[in-house]
């Protein structure tokens, strides 16, 4: 299995809702990432988990809360989002800590719309 | 110093032509340079990557040329096809420091038939 699976593919949520994005990989990768991508822009790094521990938080607002329950799963919990948080949220993984020459495998993303 | 500058922003190429996308970086510690291809509604997919000890790498119709002294690298797509129409991102990282990938701003390629 060489895929990163993200669910749901689309999500519409109100500003008072709480929702979660899920990401799963079974490639044995030990680094997992959350990226945010706006239309016609490159992916922006949000969080990095290395061996299930949060190693990088790129000054992301607290309304985004990541969680790594085990080496195969990554969640992003969303609460009290703003309309400007609408974007494509991408999960990625890599074999060892951060890149190391093998490239990242990205999921297809969750298209999030905040209304 | 952490930026990766990519050009052009958009590119239109005739079917069968050569597409060339360029990237430049400042941080000489970068040691891994991948290119990603992204279709609408999909995540980026790794296309090809190079390390600074190699000046060129070819995989099928895709070639990376790397100029360490100029701190530049480029993607060449030979015999461009309509199916190559996508957004291409160059990226860089510093593996020894364990930095995450830094992406260029992207190039939207349209191959006309």
C-alpha cells in the first residue's frame, strides 16, 4: 500500500462546529505532516509529527489541533474556524524524519469550506 | 534565505514541445530538490528529485538539470503532452537539519493540442 488516505474528501462546516480530518498511511512512514493549500498557491506547512511526537508547529492558530494516535494515523481537529480557513488540507508522510531523500507522499486532501 | 523562487508562473506549450520550469534558491545547505506535479483536486505527487552532487537526472520524459554554483535547478519536460497539463512545484529541504520541504510558488503548465 503506497497511499495516504484522507477522509472526508469534502467538508462544509459552520464557524461554531467541531469537526475532524483523518489521515491514514500503511507504508511504515514515521514522519507525518499537515499542510494547508489555498487555490493557486503552494502547500503551507502546518504541523510535523516525527515518531508520533509533534516536532513542528508553524505558529498555527489553536483552533487547529493535531493528534497522532499511532504511527499510521493523523488527525486534525477543527473548532471555531473562520471563513478564511477554507482551503485544501493535505496530509503527507515520509519514511524517516522529514524528507530524507525519499520525498513526501501526499494524500488527495480534504476540501474544507467554512460558512 | 529559506525561499525557493520559481518561474514562470504560467506556461503554454504546444504538444510535442519542451516545457522548461526554473527554480532558484539561496540556502547553500539545501541538499534535496524534488519536483511535484499536482492536478486539480488532487494532492501533489512526487515527479523526480535530485541531490546537489549530480548535475542531471532523467526519468522518462522528465529531466532535472542542477547548477550548484548558480544555485539553480530546472525541470525539462520533453515531448510535452496534454496530459502533462498541471501545476508543478519545485521544492528544497536540508536533510541533515531535518527541515521540512520548502515549496516554490508553482507553475501552471498548459499543453495545447
